[in-house]
């Protein structure tokens, strides 16, 4: 059974710091891995998607890496800002016998960036 | 462009009452649809997913059921709510074919008293 773990559970940093969020998964048979952002009481917004054949993806100040063989992904946030404060979730996609993909989510890292 | 709607936004229900949450998607055809629950302080738990009308896959045996009566409509139901059904319910869709991203709705906050 696929399990996804995120460390740390919560993180508080001063503005301007570079930071790394970690995600690990137990089964390397994934099709892709995604990082999402969730603001309090809101739905999820996709940040980065890494296909299983890729090693990393970048978007602005965000960089996500994937090491499928070791079951790990990291989300790097450069020069953090108060607006980055949110919960960050990673999810792995698995193919199903129904002919579609399902997503297993981690428990998230709650980030607070202090001004 | 595609949009996803969920209603109601918030709901307070007594234990033992029925439940019906609705999710609709606009601007696309034959989407794959998903229901998730997020309990307080916990991650997203996949409840049901569907690849087409009347086709429902259940992930976790529980007090809930799902139906897909139309191509872009996904309904989450319960005959009798339990306290443990409280949480934030999220609907999501993705294009059928290809392992690309999911798009999430705004969610429904359910409180069972």
C-alpha cells in the first residue's frame, strides 16, 4: 500500500530564507508526483508536476526534484515571502484497474513565513 | 475554460441525518472525477473516483456513497451521518487519458453535531 509522508509537519521561517520541504513515498511505481498549495479553508492549487521520467521541474522561485528510486521528492522555495504561507501537499499518482489514475496525498507541511 | 463547482460551501447537520454534496464541472467532456475528505489537521483521503457515468470506484469502506448521474456531475451521499463524517470535502477533476494534474473545487465544510 502506497504511503506518502511529509516532513516537517510545520515550519516557521523569517522572510527571505530559502527552504526545503520533503516528501517520501513507499512504492516507487508512480506515474507522476505533484506539489500543491492549500490556503486555509480553500481548495488545492497545483504548483509543480514531475513526470516519473523527469528529475525536476521549476516554476519561478519553486523547484521540485524527484528521486523515484529512493522514493523522495523535495520542494525548494527560494527567497520566501509572507505570501508563501500556506499548507504544501505532495501527491503521487498511481494507475488503477479502472483505467484512470488515483492520487495519494501526504499529510502536508504547514508553512508560515514571518515578515 | 473549465470550472468546477461545489455546493453547498458549508453545511451543519445533526447525527443520523442524510447528506448530499454536489460537484459539477463545466467546459470539458468525460472528465475523471474524484471525491476527497480532509479531516482536521490531516491530509486528503481519497474516497471515490469515477471514469464515466455510473462508474464508481470506492477507496475506503465507510458510511458514504457516490454517484455520477451525468457526465459532469458527481454526488456524494450518506443515509445517516456520523460524527466522524465531519471534515472538508473536496471534489476534483482531470482530463481522461494521460497522468496530468487534477483541478480542485472550492470544497464543502461539513460539521456533524
